[in-house]
C-alpha cells in the first residue's frame, strides 16, 4: 500500500501516509520473517524433547501455554486502547501527517487483532490437546478444559 501511495498519490494526504504505512509493513514483514526462520528449528527441538521425555515435555508445554494464553486479554485491551487513541487523534486534526500516523496505528491494531484472534484459537486447541494427552497418561490436572 505504501508503494501505491508513493507511486500514484499526488495529494498531501497520500504523500504523508507513505512512511507510516511503510513502517507498519516493515514491522509486520520482520515479525513474520523471523517466525518463518525460527519456527522450523523450534519444531525440531520440540520433537526431540518429546522423544526424550514425553511427560516432562507435555508438562512444560502446559506451563508455557498457560503463561502465554494469559496474555491474550491484555493484548486485546492494548489493541483496543491504541486503536481508540488513534481514532481520537485522527478526529482531532486535519493535518496530513498526524492523520497518516493515526491510520497506520489503526492498520497495525486491526492486523494485530486479526493475528491475535487466530493465534488464540490455535493456542487454546493446543492447550486442550496437551491436557488430553496428560489425562491419557493418567496425570490428573487441576485445571479445566480451556474454551474460547
């Protein structure tokens, strides 16, 4: 989008949005590419850990997933708060650069909300599967089944 505004935009607002959208795009691309590089190695490490001691691996994964699942509500409210501030800032000015920064912040918030939604869905399914596997092994857990 940034390239399109740079190439085809000829209004002050189109020119102002190039850098904020470029920053958002570079941020998203860097996070995504980092995950593409690190996840295959993590998957191999997880397979090796499971082969060595499946019970300990499942217990450690249960602790890890419980910890990062607790961050989803905080992330949701952070995205909502930043998005609300961005909308207020957008409404309070008619200058191109502040409006462009506000729109870029909104784009980042909506992207984050979408990614977070699907991440949370997968995290809950993974946590439930870990709980099921531990139950099959006869390890009684005090926690309940996680539901979205």
